[in-house]
């Protein structure tokens, strides 16, 4: 069983989160902080298990993550107004 700490220090998680952040900025004109994206990857059990198995995501898959994240944002995150 992987812990959240070991997951967040995994170089592949860094790469996927970085590419996801770039895709969101460039393709969807949306900025979401890096740590928020790492938490999204952690909460998404399917993605988490695939990363653990050593699969390297390509840009098409990253783009699908970005689209899914934006479509289902409230499933993964709580929106708070200041």
C-alpha cells in the first residue's frame, strides 16, 4: 500500500502534475496550483493505481485528465468562497 507522502514524492507524479498543469493553462486557459493537481491525482484511484504500476502517460491521456478534471471539478474538490 502506497502512502500519500511516498506518492507525492514520486517523480512520475511530479511529471504528470506538471504536464497536467501546462495542459490546463495552454488548452483550457485555467490555472490550478500544482499541489491541488497532485491531490487530484491522489484522490483519483484509477490514476493512482496506474501510476503505481509504472505507466507513463502521454499528452493525449493528460489532455483527457484535464478535460475530466474540469468537467467533474466538484467531485474532487470543495469550492470555498472567501
